[in-house]
C-alpha cells in the first residue's frame, strides 16, 4: 500500500442514541464464516492505526474490492486494540474505504455522550493488491488531525512502532482456533 | 439529503460551461475534443447513490480557465469559450457521491485570434485500478471538420 494514506475527512455524524448503539465488530461488509477462513485461497490482512489523537475509537474499517469487479464490493474488517484485520480476503485489489467508531465514555454497550465518527479515505489511491494467499501486512499508522474546524480532515502517518511483530502478537487472541493461529505464531518467531 | 447537497454545486452548473449550441458568437471559439480513460470505466467503478447522482455517471469534468467542461467519457464534447489560449488545469470524476478521483492538468491549448473552432484531440488518462494516473497522452483522431487542430500539449505525465 502507499506509504501515506493521504488526506481524507472526518466528520461527526448525527448523534446516535447513546442508549441503543450496538457494536458489531467487522460489520459494514459481508460476514465471514469458518468455512470462508478455511478456504485455501484467502489471506489474513492486517494493519494498525494509532487512534490516540483521533476524536473517536476505531471500531470498524471497511475496504472496497476494485478487482475483480463485483456488485458487492465492501468488506468489513474486525478491529481489536487498534489492530484491523480480515481473515478471509481473496486475491484481488482492494482500496481503503473508511473506518470509524464511537466517541464518549464506554459503559458496556453504551457510549455516554458519544457521537459516531466516520473517517473516509479518498476515492483515489490507497490500494492494496493481494496476489497470493497468506499474511499481508498493510502497515502501522498514526492518526493525525488536519484541515480546519470547518473542514475537518485527517492524515495517517506511517510509523515504525508498533512493529509488525507487536501487532501480530496483539492480534493473536482473535485468531485462536483458526488456521491463522499457527501461521501467525510462525511469522512472529521469524520477525525480530 | 447530504449527498444531494454535495452534488448540487456541480449539478447546479456552478462553473459548468454549457454544451455548444449553434455557431460560436463574437469573441468566442468552439472547442471540441474527447476524454477517455484507459482502461475504460467499468459500470461498477462508480458507486453513485442518491437523488440526481446518475447525472455524473460516466462523466469526467475538465477544469479549464473559466469553468468546467463536462465530458462524457469516450464521446465528443463541444463548448464555446473565450477566444484565447487556455489551459486544462485538471480533471475530476465522481467515484462515489462524496469522493472524487483527480486527474492531472497542465495541458495548454493554443487558440489563435482568428480561430472559430479548435479541436484539442482525445485526452487519454491511463490509470490503474485505484484511479492513480500513470500517464497522460493526447490522440489525434483525425476528426476535425472545420476545426483547426490545436492539440493540447501535456506539460506533465505524473500523477498529482
């Protein structure tokens, strides 16, 4: 993927009823099953965004499949401790679409005083090509505010920390029982 | 509603140069040409939803001095502009109702004081699947009618 994700824009959506917001990790695209994960031609795609400077958490991330063409192009990633991941992406070309989540104080399923934020990637660039199945690291980035109060934007600055090894280690609990657990452990062992 | 509002500045012809009807008036020149993408736009490349969004399907907007030329991809356009040299400073295409792909400019079009019509050729934006522009070329299709060829010169072939 390009070294810099470029400038998109962030905006707060209309206020979501804080008592009724239900978070579905990995929603916003097609749901995947164990059968999907077990297919031999799929990849584990993962990356990291440091959201400390963002107005909200990251609770989902979505990519758009641009090749091969499909009328259902959107894939939702799971998010865990600022690591975004997908366990069953097929070979093709994908473009970062958006990510986002709630602000406010999290009380179980509730977000006190929260608003939903969606950060949109530009419609050009920000692509990822998956040519063969396996592990694909998108990179680690830090969320940076840009633009003005009236024209809010963001940028994602590539960072070296956390390392890929740290990111994989962080994600490992989410891979328990899947075919990726052993492969990720092997990858962690190889990385310095 | 927000998507409609976002499209209105364009659909409301803010800066859009209207298509030519009849001969060019005094001080004006008819400008003809074409724009296409290579590879061509697939019907699924644009994810357009919302009232009025179909208006921008398959259209690339060339940004020129004094406004925008709405070009249907692969089809000739014709507009009347002030009779003086101008520059195509870039292009825009709606990928979704809120996102655009941007195309490089720097194409200078020579218009002479006695020109009544000029033909700029076919601007071809070569791109990858992410709408990154890899190269810009100008083709001379041989179509000109009575228009003088004023083939645009590409000042840059690099993605902005």
